[in-house]
């Protein structure tokens, strides 16, 4: 008897990857997808060049630990705002998925957007689907070499510019570009430019649908957000079956057929290479290319559009679709609440912060004034953080102990835009009026704007 473990498994277990050659398609959803590509890539490539008050409008300055978003300057202490933004983005994705399926994947995902651009360059250089298939299966020749070389040059140039732009969100791009052209980039800028450029080149140029099918986790758990009232792209089998070719203008019913003529157009335009007629599949990214392709065929066959369309399983079964349902209400309510919390927290955010650090080297010291009276003195260091993008002057006051005084030279403090100023401060109390450890409060408010202030507690030590 032959050991089953030594038997050769069916060849299908190790079937090599078949390259997908999506055909170009025109139609309503193709125009929407093109508009999304131009909008998103326009924002990505142009925003680093926008200026705001003499600096880059959007800049994540990691060495300075500052995040500039137009007039807003965020610090590591403002991490809560980034957390809220990520939660809002996640809930928005859940809400849109429960409402209309994988809209994000089909129209806004970076993998989809950059793949569209790389496919466009491939079509312009190598030709349409039939020409690309013929070119790939043809033996190497001068024409094939030139077309393949031209495509690779276009891909590498675009990927390199993409990687450099990515680094431009962290290093001012107006200084980054001259450094790149003169080959004087720093090691980290060079590494991340090459890394992100290579990732774009590999993912959008070669891996394409494999990223969506095998690497992206979203495709795996999206079904948990779907229900029978979720809008999905689907094939109307009741209307389309049985399939069969027929002359143009001939009613399908007269031949005992469905409206589908089995032209394979929906399969040829699919960027993930699936057949939508097999039903809802996790590989479908909801790009709606199959809808445009099928509608154009139905127009040619003089049949009604909508054989493949956005609809719900309830509608396919002849039942009404419910827009307002429990999961939509829950997602919507949580999303609205967190967005409101984000707006309120941002509006109440103080562009001023202060930390009080007591001098631990000396508990206290005894000093004498001009009249020879003894005083107990404590030394502190104030770290004043100006989160604004302009300079401010602040007035320092201290409360908590009767007769406490602040060194007169240290009551007016100034901090530049985005500066963390370390300022030494000395407090004095007449000897004999205090004993032990007492609570004091440092209050800092902007000159001319008493409503903008911050208060921090500290301890004053005496014998």
C-alpha cells in the first residue's frame, strides 16, 4: 500500500498565480473612480507644497515633536486627538461598509488608487488587454524590450516621486527635493523614500489584486458588517439565466434565455479576476467596473441595464430594503458622539501647558532681604509649552501661602511659537510664618487674555 503522505497532491493545490489583465472600461462608475483618483492623489502630492504662515501647512516634525496641521499645532500631549481621529476613521469605515459594502476598497483605498495609476501607465505603453496578453506571450524582441523598459521606467519614476512625497510630510519638502536632486539626503530620508517607493512599486505594479485577496485583513472580516440590507454589487441570476448568445436586438425570452449573453465582459474588466456571476465573494472590492461593462453590453443588445447592479439581497428576493436598522443606528450614534467629543475637545484645547519641577538638590535655603530680614526660599523650574504658532507673553502669579513672593524679574515670561521654554523661578516666604510642606499654585495667563491660563500645583518646603 502506498503511503498517502507520499502521494502527489492534485496540481491545483500548487497552481501558479495567473496574472490578471483587466480590460479598460468606461461608464458612470469609471468616471467616479477616476475623479476619486485625481482628488486623492492631488491631495497627496500637492498638500506638502502648501504653505501656511511661512511654514509647510501639513508637517509631522518628529525631531521637534510637533505636528502642524495648518493653524493647529499638536504635541505628544495631544495624542488623544490622534486617537479620536483613528476611532472616527474606523467607525466611518464600519458605517459605510454596513450601508454600501466595500466602497472604501473600490474607490478610496491607497492600493486601489495607486494600482489604477500603474494600470493606466501600462495601458498607455503596452496597449489594451489583448495587446498586453499578446506582448507577454510573445518572444523577446526589440519592440517588447522597449515597451517593457519604458513601462518600468515610468513605474520607477512615479514610485520614487511617491516615496519622496511621503517623506515630505515629515521633512519640509522644499528642502527635501533639492537635497534629493543633489544626492545629499540624510540616511533616514533616503531609507524611507526608497522603502515607500519600493512598496508602491511592488504593491501597485506587481502584487495588485494579491494584496486585496491575501494580505488585506479587511476582506476577511467585512462579512461581519454585512447583512441582507447592505448594498452590494451582484448579478441578477433570475433575469440573467440561462445564459446564451443571441443576435443583437433579439428578445431573450423569445429564445428561452436570460439576458446574460455570456460575453465575459464582467470578468475581463475585474481587477481581481473574479466572476461576479458566482455571487458575492470576499475578493470583490466593489469597484463597480463589472456594472459599467455589463451596462454597455446591455445597451448594445438593446436590453435594460441593471443585470449587474448595486442592490441588496432583500431587493433581489422582492422584499423592501431597510435603511434604518439597528446596526446602522448604533454605528451612526457612536460615530456622531465621538465626532462631537472630538470637536468639543478641540475647541476647549488650551494652546498653553506648564509643568512645575521643584529643585530636588536643595529642600530650602535661608536668605536675607535688604533690611536683613530672613526669608525661606525654594527654587523651581517651569517648563512652559506654547502650542501656538505665534509668540506669547505670560504673567506668572503664585497663590496658596500668605505673604509669598515671586522674584520680580521672573513674573513676565515669553515663549516663542511652538517653544518649550525652561524658566527658573524662586519663591520666598518670611521666616517664621511657614513650617513643613505647604501647597502652592502656579498660575500662568497670557497678557491681555486672562481667559487663557493654566494652573499647576506644587509644594513649598520650610523647616
